[in-house]
C-alpha cells in the first residue's frame, strides 16, 4: 500500500473492513501497516473524505468494540485448553 495517497488508503481500508467485518488489528496485519494508522485513517481522515462511508465503517468498528471482550475470553479459553493436553 505504499504508492497510493492517504485518502485512497483510507477508502480502501474502509471498504475492506465493511466487506470482511475484520478488526482494526486484523486489517493492520493484512495491509502491513500499524493499528494506529488504520485507526487514524478510519476515525479521523475518512470522516472528512467520505462521511457516508465513515458511518458504515463506524458501525462495524462499534460492533467489534462491543464484542472484543468475548473474543478475548475465547482466546484465553483456547490457550488453557491447549495447556491441558
């Protein structure tokens, strides 16, 4: 993603998150950039570039935020299940 503008990157990240319902961390890993960059692109830059797309992304991010404690608990459960074997 090095040869595109910041605006193009923000829109690309937004479309990816909407389509895949991926997290900020997963998106950062997929595109090889930091979580901070993904978050800033989607929460600050995108709002100015494309407000409609920003609202769609905001819904996915809010849903991910509401579910993160569940995902964390499941990860911990898997970790300790592996240790029992």
